[in-house]
């Protein structure tokens, strides 16, 4: 049996203008609470709070143990400004990654009436997720924590209490980058401060007692080293996934690409929203561009519809395949 892919011209979730107006179902109005994206997961919320507390602990140690007791005002001003700027950008990126819809597919739209409104031709195939009852676009995966199908889902990260998908991957990359930079900066300052304390009197190099100073610096050093390694690896993994146009789930499942891959630089521009500009590094700048639709229609021979359904079920795993 031969499956013939046709053009990516329909995206039923994002472009309702492709539906026939007389059969279009208007969306229900949403209030402010319903429009906000927030996952009510206890583990994710705890991890998000811990992330903020660890950054605030680093702020406390850097400010009160390292910078305030320093006699070099220029050194304190430069490093204090840089460290606080990185901390602010890291927390802002974390908030955007956590509160941004990662690319969720509309839930419960795989109804008989909605599918009939598409007026699919005989032999055309759409995928239905049996868990959230949504029409599943190509490269979308269901997240058991978010309880939604997510477009280009890379993974679910408890540290941001959200999935990493096509709409918030930029913020997650910035979060890992800024945490890695702030961790490296903290480690450098801790190293210089230890050298300073060894050369000077320990009672004069900190506002706290020598034992307390050593404990605070060691804990900051351990935190900085741990987070530097973790976030640097995550940053490299995310950049590699973007450049190869392959998500973490697709790589883990060793899925054969059914989509046309884009080049590394084009993929970076897609993820960050256009040509290279300083706004790439701004967590408050939202990517504003038209993404390539990921809904794929596959036309099959009408007399082979039953066989096509079995083959496509094997291809999509747990997804239900509706053949018309």
C-alpha cells in the first residue's frame, strides 16, 4: 500500500478560517483565569519554588558575604550589577517558560460534528488522541502531567512546571543559559573571595563569623557547580535539538522523520522568532511570526482505507486514526 502525503495546507487548530463559515463553531469566551496557563502539579510547583529560593539564596550570599564587605567599590558595583541583571533575566525567563502555553492542542475538538465540518475527502486521515480527545497534529505528543497534547513537545520539565514545546522553548533555552551564566559568575566570585579571606583577616572579609562565612560560601559553591553542570548540559541539548529539528521525545523514540527538516540556522530563527537580533536574549520579547503548520493530511486509496488505518495506528502508536 502506498501512502501519498499532500501539502501542509491545513492547520485546523490554529487557522479556523480554513473551515467553512457556515459550519464553524465559535469558541466560548474565556475569563482571565482560564486564559492563564498554569499547571497544577504539586511536584512542579515545589520545584519552581525551590528554583526561586536557590537564586535568592545566591543573591543573599553574593551581596552580604562577598560584595558588601569588599573594600573595592568598583569591584562590588560592577559585579553586583552584572549578577543582579543575570538573576533578573533568569527568573524572568523561568516565569515565561512556566506561564506560557507551550503549544497545547485544543482539548476535546475531536468531536463528530467538528470533524464533519472539515469535509474531509474519502481516504483522508486525521489522528485523534484518545486521552484528551483532540485532533492530533503531526509531531504533537500527549503529556500525562499537563493532560494535553503539546506541539513539538521536547519534554516535561518539573523545574519550570511545564512542558517545553514550540511556543515556550525560547524561554526555556534562555532560562538554562542565564542560570548557567549566573552560576559561573558566582563560582568565580566565591573563588576570589576565598583568596581574599586567606590573605586578609577572616574577621574583616565578611559581616558574619568565620565559620558562618565558610559554610555560606561552600554551600554557594556547591549550588553553583551543580546548577552550572545541569543547566549547561540542558542548554546544549536544547540548542542541538533546535538545530537538528528533532525534539527530545522524537530522538528518544527514534522516530523516523515524516516532516521536512529545516537547516540549523533556520530552525534557530523559527524558535527565537526571526532574524538574529538582541531581542533573542530578551525573555519579555515574544516570537511574533507565522509558524509552519504541523497538521499533515495523508491521502490513501479509498479501497485500502482499513489497511491504511492499521498501518497508521502502528505509526502513531497510541493515537486513534480516523480514515474517511
